[in-house]
């Protein structure tokens, strides 16, 4: 995180609970009394559900390790019946990326990871095609070629899951991976798999979506990044963006614009997830972006 003083350790606390008086005061006073310093804090109440969300970054005094901080906070969390977690800012989440034949999103993630601007640890790339092997290996990362058919889908997904477990990957990023994950794998990866897809107003599905958009005279195209669920492309949304197009843009130009948006949107979603800025709120999310 930018602006961290040398030698200072930081932790991130995230939680949600039913709204009640005194939550912020209880959290702040607990840590303040023990010498923790708040560097960043965001909060939100979903008034329709009366649910409270908070993300806070603390500077830790010397001598505190994460297990001890968990023990310190647990009584407050239990008192308010919180869904909560604590993270060490220096511990970057391990990520496995899945891709098919389009490399724009993969290239964006790899480049930002390599230059240090994306706070993740990429453990490898898996694909049902060989097309992205050279790009992946240029970044000196393992490339796992796992072809798939309708008959081998269960076996192929089992290998993806094994790769995640063996590498310690906490998140699967679908960087234009053109396969639908099974319900079983979606359940295993609930809140830990991020997908990107194009967005149109109005929407188009199926083959040649940009040609359909062109034929309808679409004026806005965009991209949506979301957590993966068993309902195709309907998981909790993390980030979206759009660009204006016009009658002069041919389908190929629209597709190129769309790919650029997809790469940017997916990168933001992965960054915010890695920085623990995304909290699930039922079928949607609370995103403490900055």
C-alpha cells in the first residue's frame, strides 16, 4: 500500500453485521487502547437490510502477530455477531488465472503484476488451448494446458481444483475463459472466482454479440466483472464500465473497444478483491474502492 512507513506492519479488518449503536466506537477504542493507528477506514449501512459494513487499515505496534490480533478482536466480533476477517497487507493473495484464446485480459493482469502495481501473487495460468503458452512463459509463469470436452469436464475441473490446492491459490480469475464452470466448482469457489464479460445496452448473448450490437445501432458497450455463481453471468457485480460508440464504428472496432474495457475492468476487480475492498452483501457487493 502506498505511503506505508518503512518497518511498519499493516493489517486490514473487514466485517459486516446487523447495524447497532456503538459498533465503530467499539472497534476504534479496542485498537486505540493498544497502540494501533488507523490509516484508512470506510463504512456503509445498507438501510434496506439494516446491515453494516466496514473496512479499516491499522498500523500495528511492535510485537503483534496476526493470530494474537484475531484473539484480541474476537470478543467484539462475537458480541455483534460479525462476519469478519483480518489480513496482513504484506501477504499478497495467490491467484490462478484461466484463459482460452483471447489474451487481452491475461496480458493486462500479467503486465500489472510484473510491474508491481497489482498486489497479487500469480501462481500460474491454466487454459483449454495452447494459444497463451508463449505469453505466459515469457512472464516465467507455469502454463497448464488442460483441454476439455463435454465428456472430460469433470476430470478437467478436478485438475483445476487440484492446481489451486497444490499452489495455495485463494482466487481463480477467469480472464476470458470461455467455459462454463460446473455448479460444484462454483460452490467450492464462492466469493473466490472472478469473471469478466462484455455488456451491452440492450444486451446480446450467443454468437457474434458485437455484430448483433452493430445491427441494432448500440450506443453503449462495456464490461462487467463479477463473482462466479452457478447462474451464468449473474453473480455479485464488482465493477463495470462503458464506452460510447456510434454508427461509424464497425463490429470489429466495437470488439476492440470492448476488449480494452474488459482488461481495465477485470484489473480493477482483481485489485479491489486482493486489497480486501469487496464485501459480499447477498446477491450484490459493497466495494470500498478509492
